[in-house]
C-alpha cells in the first residue's frame, strides 16, 4: 500500500471527502465512484519528455495517497512503456482502491487495428503489463481513425465478450471529435466516453454533448485541461495542431494571468475539472510534486472575475477545433 492518506474504495467512497481534497462523482451507471481529478498516465511512457521512472512511480503513489482513484493509460503511450511503468507503480496497492482504465485499437502514430482478434489479444497483453486479472474500463482508442461501423459491429462486441468472461468490467470509447462519441453512444450501449481538449477555456464541445450522453447513462470524461499546453506558461509544442489565431489568443490569456499573479494552468485545470457533468478530468505528470499541486489546484476555486476576463480574451477563438481522423469524422477547423 502507498504511504500517507488511506485509500477509499471506488465502490465505497462514503468517508472519502473528509480525508481527501478531491470530491467524488458517479461514473455513469457503472456503480463506481471516481475522483473529480483522474491520473492520466501518458507521461509514464515518456510521451512528452524523458521519464525518471522512479519519479513517475512516486507520482502515481502521490495521486493515490491524495485521493485520486481513477487511472487512464494506453498501450499507445510510449509504445507500451506507460503500461509497464504503471504496472510497477501499482504493485502492492489494494486492487479495489482504484479504477483502472486502458485502451485498445491504437498502437502507434499511424498504427490502428480495431479487429476483434487484435483487441482481444491487446487486452491480454495489457493485463500482463499492468499486473492485474481484470480491467475496470476498456476503451476503444481514438475511434475517429477507425471505421465507426467496425467499432460498433465488431470491436465493442468482442470487448463485451471479455466483459462476460470477467476480464473487463465496463466499455467505453475515446475520440477528439465529439460527434464520433455521440454516434457510437446512439448505436450501441457503452458506459463511458472520453475526449481531450474539448472542455477547456478554449472549447465547450464536450459540455454541449454531455446532456444527451447522460440521458443514455453514459459517463463523460474530460482530458487535457490545458489544451495540450496551449493554456500554460510553456506554451504549445511545435507539433500542436491549433491554428495561429488560437495560439495567439492562448498566449494573450497566459499574459493576462501573469499580470494578475496567477499561473494560467491553475485556472485552466480548475475550470475543466469543476463541472459536475464530467465524472472526471484526467491530467498527467511524472513528477510527484506536480501531481500534488494538480490535486490542490483542481480542488480550489479561482476568482470568477478572472475567469470572465479570460473568456472575454478567448471568445474570438472559442470552439475552434482542428481535424482529427478519417475525413468523415473530422471536426472542421472553426466553430465545432
């Protein structure tokens, strides 16, 4: 067990609020209760920077100690490295104290395979790397790059068979275009959807879709609250797909926060995590100190006047998105 604050089970979180900073929310109709801030494990694969593995393991343990009880990973992150490191971080931790989610279907920058045979094999491989006999949530990863008919008719039924066998507990899908998520949710019963960069100070698309998803009992999960670095002092990396106007507006927002003596990341993280319509918002780091800070930031209200001023600065580019995936699933650049 990790040291520090005792962990509350996601199946019995009654005493969690007086022990932890974070609040807990239902994960749709799954019967699970999860922390409003989730741990996104992509940094454990060295996706954004070289990783100090021991620091990454401490970051996971810090998240758990502070009450974060849902973890999201994928074999795509670091070409399976993130799952491997996460498996090491979770050794000795009570398996009922956290919700473990991984993904199938994406294995490289341009490597996708949503066939039944491949996703079944992928689950077995992930179980071995993660050191567990079951996954709480298995998700089809970046479905806009696949054939949605195959996702509905082949991939999800194959995963449902694994659920019946006890290998996985719940099924979900992930995508950048929110329309891909709502399409699948209308076509077949699923438990969760996850999108990234779609509910931030720059975009509200995920919130717009949340009511129709909730009506179907589907939990909505948010990720990339800093819009993949746009809403940070460091700024977006060179590969970021945002158009120049969005980059400039984000830089103006960063400057406004600096003038008020606040790190925009703090405001952006709280803004993304606060709405109760999202079961959780995932944020990733391989630094235990940053993880503790993220929990504190997500749990602490910010000045509403500052948020209004930021919204004013960002209004000209609000909802501007970028293409992702196959042509018919793309979200056009412009208002999403």
